């Protein structure tokens, strides 16, 4: 568990760096896709390598929650509902209480390694979500910064 936390920490910083350079939907799509591949490795390998694969998946979870939260709130069309949408997203944390229990039941029924199929499916769903969001993500962080600087200069001149 200690190694998993350390790898998560590294993944968070690496993800933050990548998010400052590339479009968030692409970073998260790649991160979630790689996490699914690593989880499939956790299921397929039958040695201590499977344990290390389970640890390595933490690398890809670092930027997930804050980026998913902010990105989902950006999709709310009517800003009057942003607060309600935020509350619904926060309530989805309950999945963090329910899904481990489901994975435990799956582990009891099918074996520990196979139970990692559940988080693999979950992360695959998140990856598909970000693939669907790519059409809205047209600007890189650098382009967004330049645009906001230009707009700020134009409003200051007005």
C-alpha cells in the first residue's frame, strides 16, 4: 500500500505537468486507457508481477478526480444548475464505498485476480467519456492562456 501511495503521488505530479502542456481530455483518455491495460495485466499475470501491476495502476489515477470533476461541471449548459451538478458529482463518491464491496464479492466468487475486471471496466467507461469529450476540447493550455491574455488586454483597452 505504501508503494501504491508513492506511485500515486508521482502520477499526480506527472499528470499535472502533462495537463499543463496537453489537452486534458487527451491526457485523461491516455491515462485511463493505460490504467485499463495495467489492470488487465494484473488479471493475466500469475506472479508477483501482478501485484506490481496493481501498484502501478495508481500512477494513472492521480489526475483523475479533480479533472473529471472540473470537466464535468464545464458541460453544464445552464449555470444556474452548476451547484446542483457539483453536488451530484460529489455524491458519486458513494461509488467508492459500494464498488469495493462489489469487487470483494467478485473476488470471493471468482478469485482475487479476476476481481480487478471491475475497476478495469470502470476506468474504461471513464476513458470512453473523455474520448466523447475530445470534440469539445479544441485548445491546448498554452492556447487557452494566450486567448485569456488577449481577451484581458482587449477588455482593458475598452
